[in-house]
C-alpha cells in the first residue's frame, strides 16, 4: 500500500453503525502515508465524535456547509479541489439517494458535486434497505456517473439480519483505494529518468546553472512508479522530495549525471532524459575564488558538456529512449530535428518562453512527437501530463 503516500484522501462519514470502523480506516490511510481530511454528516456525529476522527486524522473534521469560519479556512470548494479521491465509508441509503439526485444541501454532497476527484462509495445498510428497488436504482444511477463501489459484503448484520449490506472491512477498502492510484502499464519495467538542472562550478563559490525546477522529471518518476515501474531518478539540485519508492541519485554536474546513466545502462528498459543539462561548462575550475580586478571585462572559456541524451541513444539501442526539448521558437520543428538527429523513439517538447507552462511552473502543455505522430497534450498539471506521457510510452512498447 506504499503507493498511497502523499495521496490526498477525503473521507466522508455518514450516519450508519459502521461509522465506528472509520477510525481504523483513517489509521490505515495515515500508516500508509496518505493525507486524510474528513467530512462528517450531521447523523454521522451521533455514531462517532468528530474529536475521535480529528485525533486519528490529525486534521480538523469538516461538517458544516454554512459555517463562515470554515469557509474562510478550507471552504467547500477548496476541499473539492484538494482531494485526489473521495471515499464515503460508510455510506447510508439516505446519502446514496441524495447523491443520486445531485443534491447539494449539506457539506458532503456539495463538495462531491463540485469535485473532479474519483468518488468511491462503501455502502453499509440493512439487507432490506440495500435490496430495496429505489436503493438499487440509486446504485445504478451512481454507477452510470462513474462512481466506484467497494462492497457491500454479505454476512451477519448489526441488527441481526443476514445478507448483503455490511460495510467492507477497512483493510479491504484501503487496499482498493491504493489500487486506484496504480496502474499496471509499466509493471516490471525498469526506467531511468534524469531531472532538474546541472550545476557547473566556475570556482568554489560560483557556478553555471539554469532555471529547471525538476518538477516535470519528478512528476514523470511518480507517474512511472504508480504505473508499476522500478524507477531510478538521477537528479540535479532541486527542492523536491521524490515520491516514496523511487530510487534517487543526486548529482551536480553533467559529467556526474553521465557517470550515473552509464552505470545503469545495462539494467534498464526505458530512458527518459528530462534533465536540463548544461550544454557547456567552464574549461577550468578555479580552485580559489576568482578575484575582482580592475579589468572592465573578463572572459569565461566554456567547453562542451557530454550529450547525455545522445549517449543514451547510442548505447541503448535495444531500449526505448525518450528526450525532452525545451524550445523558445519553432518549437515543433526544432524538436522534430532533434528526434531525427538523436535517433529517439519519442521527443516531448514545450515552449519555455510561455511562463504558465515553462520552467518552474506547476502546469505544462507539450507535444509528443514520434516518427509517425504529433500529439498535443493540453495545459494541465505536470503530474497529469506525466500520466499521459506514461500511457503513450506503453503504446510505444506495444508497437
Ligand atoms: C441506530 C441507527 C443505526 C443506523 N444505521 C444505518 C445504516 O447502517 N445504514 C443506513 O443506511 N442508515 C442507517 N441508519 C439511518 C440513518 O442514520 C439515517 O437515514 C440518516 O438520515 C442518514 O443520514 P446521512 O446519510 O446524512 O448520514 C441508522 C439509524 C439509527 C438510529
């Protein structure tokens, strides 16, 4: 369940007996490093106190739609945007009915209506309530809206009846949520990704670098890992903590990056060169700080750095080699030239003059270029772009 780490789970608790199990469910999510926020309906608070769930989640519990203070903090729209997934556990017959009707008369239903996040429902109710025609119609309506159901299980119920309607056990629900974050597109594949800038020292206190933040490379590493790959990330200096489970190798210079890439060449199936490697480095590294002189001008002599993408293309002929191209003009044409010149399987290019999608921004908009195709991925978060790139890589593997 390690793949739950960093994931934002919005857990909604409604008024059923099984509400007592949500403390254990929350504990499981937290143990697996997920971030959990909780919404409770009015009835849910009769079954378990907000204080209990606040203590286990480590966050204040949300329960009121019309609360000025809550709206000033994390209001209903913020909660809707915050969530990676929304889970209702337990979900009563009443809540299923409200959601099937598209109501927004309490915090939970308003947040769900306003959110793009995948909704999971773990129903819990008496067998007769579950089998009731209207409940079954609500189930069908919600399924048609792509809501995913976990359970219910069959067995003895709190009321003594036997049949379908028990909420699934917390560990089963947690594992289903974890599964939703993983795909098996790259199961068993070994991927090497380079990310971030390189830092080429001039003297002990100065260096040449660039504006790369590493966000795209780290997002790709996360997406590849979530797709089942074994991911090694060779990264220049950035301020990002990689997703749990990714093997991080820190470097500073292009030479160091090349050495790490060389060491892994025989062990990988796919290479993605996303790092912004400095094209040139100072010819001489001055061991002592260069002193200011009376000269108005001084020169810094530069020498070409190794071309790591070219190395990968030349030495990984039986593997997929994918490069990035940060361009400021003739974006697609220049990228196509690079694709051919470096004999790559795919090049991903973007316009780094555009501040909304270029270096250091959270969003990106790219073109994926292969010998046969040019596909535009419209502007969205770097993680969403990364997931789409991973899907395209899977298609490349198949063809
Ligand atoms: C003791 C008790 C247990 C209940 N258990 C359930 C239950 O397991 N499932 C269910 O659908 N409703 C159950 N109900 C009824 C709900 O609490 C009621 O329909 C409530 O309005 C649900 O509101 P909510 O969905 O907004 O939380 C129970 C009621 C009581 C008094």
